C-alpha cells in the first residue's frame, strides 16, 4: 500500500499533465504560428511541453522547501533532460521508420545538421554552466539569474536566426500542417478514440470546454483569443504537479532515505521504496513530466516535421536546465534567502550532473555521426535509423541502472560515482563543498 498509492498518484498526475498540455500546446502553437519549423520546435513547442518541469520544480521548492525541494526539482530536470534527449528521438525514429508514407516505405528520418549543432552544442554548454553553478553547497538568487539569462540568449539567438521570410537556414520544407487540432484527438480512428476516452479525454479536454467547434473559424481568421485556454491549462498542470511532488516524496520514504523513513496518511504510517527524493524524481517525476514532450515530438515526426521533432526534444532540455530550474531558484532565494545544501545532497547533485553531461555528449555524437544527405541549398541532412534509436535507448537505460544501483549502494555504482567525484574536484565551481 505504501508503494502502490504514490505509484497510482504518479500515473494519474501523468495523465492529467498530458491532457492539460494538449490545451497548452494548441494555445502556444497558435501564438507561435508565424515561426519557422526549427525555431518553433526549439522555442514554442519546447516551452509548451516543458511547463510540467517548471511547475514541478517551483512547487517542490515552495512546498518541500530548502534542500529537499531543490533535490526533487533538480532530479526532475536532470531526468527529464535525459529522457527528452534519448527516449523522445528514439520514439520518433521507431514510430516513423518502417511506415509507408505517400506509397513508399520510410527507412530513416532526416534532420538538418544545423539543428543538431545549434541545439546540441547549446545544450552541452548549458550543462557545463549548470555543473559549475549548482553542484556546490549553496544556492543564491544570482545563480538562478545566470541560468535564466542563458535561456534568454538562446531564445534571442533562435529568433535572430530567422530570415525575413520567417524561415531558418536548414529548415526542411513541410506540408500544410493547418491549424492545431481541437480536442487533442489528432490520431483519430478506433485506437485514437480509445486512448482519448481511456485518458479521461471527455473530462480533461480543456479545448472542448473552453474552445469548442464554434471557434474553429476564428482560429483560422486569426481572431481567436488563446489566453483563457493557456491559463486554464497552466492551472491544471500546476495542480497535477503538486500531486506529483507529494507522490514522489512518499514513494521515496523508507529505511534507505535517512530521516524520511515513513509518511503519514489517514492516520496510518506507510513506507515507500527507500530511495533519496532526488533519485525518485530523476526516474519517476521526470517520466511523468516528459509525456507532453514525447507526444508533441512523435506527432511532429509523423507529420514529416523531423526538425521540429528533434528541436523540441533538445530545446526542451535547454528550457528545463536554464528556465525550469533557474526561475524557481531565483524566486525562492530572492524571497527566503540562500539555500544551504547538505554535503550528501551536494555530492549526489554533482554525480547526476556529470552523468547528465557524459550521456548527453554520447547522445550528441550518436546524432551527429549518421550518414549525410546533401541538399541543394548547401546544407546537409543527417539520417537517423533504428540503430540510432537503439543506441539512444541503451544510453537511457544505463542512466536508470546507475541511479537505481547508486541508491542501493551497489559497488560498481559507488566506483563510477567516485570517478565522477574526481572530475568535480577538478571542475571550477562558484560554490564549492
């Protein structure tokens, strides 16, 4: 019961976040309808699908407070970054490759090398800065401000990269995507209808309640006001993330979680799986909050917008690291003062961030070494096939295996962690242990 209850709550929060993000996606895509493919994927799509990470981190800091809230927030951000960077591109590849489009079988997806370089290198730079800023023993307002400033630079760079026509060099031509679907039922058919009903669509379908079919024509002639839907979706996501934070805290209780050996509910005492809150958030909260990213990217890939699909995954990571972590740190420390991080939490933080960088670097190399296809405009496309997807999945599984083994004190995980510690000892940090 102690494990089953928070597990059910995490699944429920995941479903509510997914449905609420459908409405957020419709509204945000309408606001960014004039952006080019690669830019929209790395900014509007990335922001709309990463709101759960922002809300989870903010709520964790405000509700759990101090070092535990920071641990949950960082764990969610880091785990989501790995899920986005590895599982989402793999899901896009496996969904599209082998299918028949326009009478021919798809053998690979092709992504602009510029999108990979632009977003991949920026992501690696953000992770290096993150290690230097938050892997120490103290968090203050200016560290959050630095992270926010990096996202402002990235966002401005993306907008400036658009030409006068609204296209970015490296963008792939695409078919008419039309306007966002109302009701989040883009899949259609029996399967799509079943998923819609099973995920609480009739009840949680904010577009159906706040927009409805009578506003379709307004959306087409640009007279629709998307803000009510945007606000309602954000509020629902916030409520689901509040449940998610508490569920992860309860799931982590147990003998292996120090002072959090149990949780009280209905006058009874229960125990979870006995893992530190950061490790629980790295696996469970990150998966729950990454569902919208996955849905958006797979939908883009099925529509042939491969640049958007990959840019959304990488751009979401940049948003998570810089904005979804930076803003909560800035807000909390500005009003309640600096966060003092215990040595054990600081050590775990450093280990996870170094591992995040290592696996992200491996993922970037995996993206970039694929076969090249030249284009007439002088740019190249990188082919991604099933082998690429398998490699990315194995990288993510290696990450999860380390987290679980580290939480339970496995010898090999302790050895790897000690090597990460040696790296951190040589790394210039603004807030040392």
